[in-house]
């Protein structure tokens, strides 16, 4: 089975050549409105009722003028006019509320869908994009959907119907005055064809500039202490200010074109009013029409400004919204992982001392299962997992050199295996390929004798405990971080792992204990404490395969020794793979894999390698583990 969708070649920032066509944009727009079409229809109907009552008001005003001229009764006409005003106001308010609520629902659905996909992005896709820009698409771009998905569509429909009805009523009043009105409005309205594409381009660039601000901020917050220690506050502020000014420039440009478009609408209506007033006055003087007809026509002309403004506003909103839809759709096309058995990510294999390494498969593990390349089911393993690399080749991108070139080794189930070698030898990449953060470009990676590409991702990763090189800690409480990979962990299990990783002192020192907030990226903890929290988190998962990438690099000697004892204990019941630069942490390993330049140079115990491998002997001598020379 495939673990990921075919990654899209489209970058998150769509260029003009990549931008979807108007037809594709409308199809995407309708797809987002479709689940809410009933509510949109109700909102549109209420808006039409409001527009219809507004159309009746000039007729009621004409009747009022005629009765005044004939000295007739006025109460009925005044009540009708008042009722039309009140009914129109209520209908418009109700319609606006329904549409606003629907718009918020559309935005919520878009954000949920986008966030779900972004959380499941394939690692290579994430590494090619800017996190700040992706965050901007979730926050800023989805906000623009608020108007375009409801108000723009409804305004286009109701505006068109209202405009058509108004023109019909004006034609019934006087065809000559209608011709004058259309001539003036058409002459000025032709400018819309010039303005709307510019509004669209300005809106798209504004959104990209806002995304750039998020990117610069994310960069700064990610290295906050480094900025301060380097005295770079002024330079970073200047970088942020430049990004903000860029967004301001594009925003002002967009506002300019929108202001011109809005002014053109107002000017066209006012020019039409003056032209109709002049021509209509002449026709009244000549007796061609009555004064009440001219008054009603002028009221219709004033009313005409509303549907025309709605249509122009709908066009503006569509232009801005289409830019947002293009950016959101581009992000949604990024390749994501298909986890397969979703619930497995919340379950643990119990491979603790009390089981004698046999392992207990908890509820949820027996269901489902993948299909191997040979067509057989991938069955969940029990006990420590075995790992085999068979002539593995890997490069991060086609244009980059190989990181792994024919890597082969075998790790049987259980015990401690260490990976050592110079920086850049490909040691951490071993873990990335086991976790399927990246796919091999040649050869095979097998866990329990099955190619990892045949495992459902949820099942594979649920069997692995992984401590990254930088031991990330998430914002939240200490408890939330500890149980992050094992949300069903009991209090007793948490207490046990705290003792094993020497975190009890930290818990006792914190005012709120396990409920204490650890700060952004664990800023309230020391480097060593963050590493121990990461190790505790992995151990709580009770993994069948434990991956430790430089897990002791920030520990003092006492805590390093304690953690080595924890790892040694874990290795009796599970398979432990360790990447280490400090050879002192792995001298007692069952096997040590020496890597150099993306290849496996030698495999053996510490004593065997000191005697047989020059590179390992040099590393050991450098770290005073053997006598030099």
C-alpha cells in the first residue's frame, strides 16, 4: 500500500502560470459552498425579499404623490410604505445573519480540512516549505473565504435579479430616461474591466506578503535566544519591518484599485441622476411624463445604486477570494501521509519486564492490517522488533548526492545496537528511513522481516519510540509532554518512568508539579531536562523498537550514567538503536555499526572494533577510551 499521496509539483506559492483557471476556481468555490447550499439559499431568499420590498417603495411613493395631487386619503399609502420599510429591514437583517453564520461555517470547514492535511504533510514537503507561510494560509487566507463564499455569490445573484427588476420597472416608467441612465452607467462601468484584474493581482500579492511576515516571525521566534545573544534585535526588527512594509505597499495598492472601483460606481449613479433630472425635467415641462413619474424614476435610480454596488463588490470579493482559494488549494495539494489504521497511533505494545518480552497486543491492534508487495497481510509483531537494511540507497533530492550508498546491516530483536561515525556519515538518516519520514531510493528497510513500505504507517510508528536529536518539548504542561505519545498511560506508569529518568526532582521542584507549564518549546526546562522528558515520553510508549538519536548529549555525567542504565534495562525487553558521538555511552552495546560517508564500514563490539577498525580506534583514542598509539 502507498504511504503517501503522490507529491504535487505545485509549490505552496502559486505563480501566475500555476494559478487555477476561473472555471477551476468556481468549481473549488462551489465545492466549499455545496455542504451549506440550503443555508445560502435561505440567506439569498431573505435578501431577495428585502430587495423586493425596496422596489415597492418608489411605487408607493408615486402613489403618495398622486394622492397628494388629487387630495385623496393618505393613511393607507403611508401604512404600506412604512410596512415595506420595516419588512425590508427585517428581511435584510435576517438574511445578513444567515449568510454571516454560513460564511463562518465555510471558514471553519476550510481551516479544519487544511489543518488536518498540514499536520499529515510528508516530511519532504514540510522541509521544502516555510512554516510561517503555511500558518498564514490557515489564518489569513481562509478569512478571505468568509466573504467570497457567501456574500460574493449571494450578492452576485441577488444583485443581478434586483438590477434586472429595477431596470424593468424603470422601463415601464419611461424608456427614454432608462436609455439615458444605461448610457451613462455603461460608459463609466466599462472601467471595471480594467480595474478588476488589478484588484486580483494586488490581493494575491498582499496575501503572499502577509505570509512572508509570518515566515519572518516564525524564524525569529524559533531562534529567540540566538538573536539576543548575537545582538541582532535591530537587524531582525528591520527584516520584520521590511516584510510589514511590503505587505503595506501591496495592501495600499489593492485599496487604491478598490477605492477607484467603488468611486466609479458612485460617480456613475450620480452622473445618471443629474442626466435623468435634466432630461426628465424637460419631459415633465413638455407634458411627456408626470412629475410623480419623474420622482418614482429618480427613486428607482437611487435604488439602482444598491444592486450595482453589490455586483461590483461581489466582483472585488471574488478577485480577492480567488487569490486566497489558489493559495489554499496549493497547500491542500501538498503530499500527505496515509496513516492507514488511525487508532493505532493511540495504542501501545506492552513490552515491559512483567511480560518477559512477550508483549501484549492491546485493543485495536488486531484489526485491519496492510498488504505486502507479495499480497499477504502484514501481521503485528510481538516482542522486540528486528531491523534489516538491505543495500539501501537514499538521497534527499535528485540533484543532491547520496546520503546512503549500499547500506546493509542486521539488528536482531532485542539488545542495544549503536551507530557511530563522523558527522554526516548518515547515522540519523537510518532512523528517518525506519520511521518512513523519507522513502529509500534503492534497496529495502525491513522491520520484523517486512518492508516498512508494506506496513500501515500508524502500526509501524506505534511500535517505535523515537527521541530526536534536539529532543523537542511542546508548549503545554509537563504531563501533556510525557503522555504525548501514550495518552492512555496511567499515573503509576508515569511515576515509574519519572523515577527511571531521574525527573522526580524536577517534578517536586516545579510549583504545579506535572501540571506545570514548560513554556514555548520547553523554554522553562534545561537542555538536559528536555532530553530526559523526551526519553521518558518514548519509554511510556512501551515500544518494540526504541530509537535514541544523541539522547545523552546534554546530560551531566551522573544523569548520563543513570540514563545508560535505563537504556540497558530497556534493551533487555526491546530493541534499542542509539546514535552516539560519545563512545562512552555505547561501549557496552551488543553491536556497534561504524558508518562513514554513507556506507557501513564495520560492525562489531567495542573490543572487536578497537582491534580491527582504524576509524573506530581513532574515535576511541580521541575520547580516551583506549590508549593512543
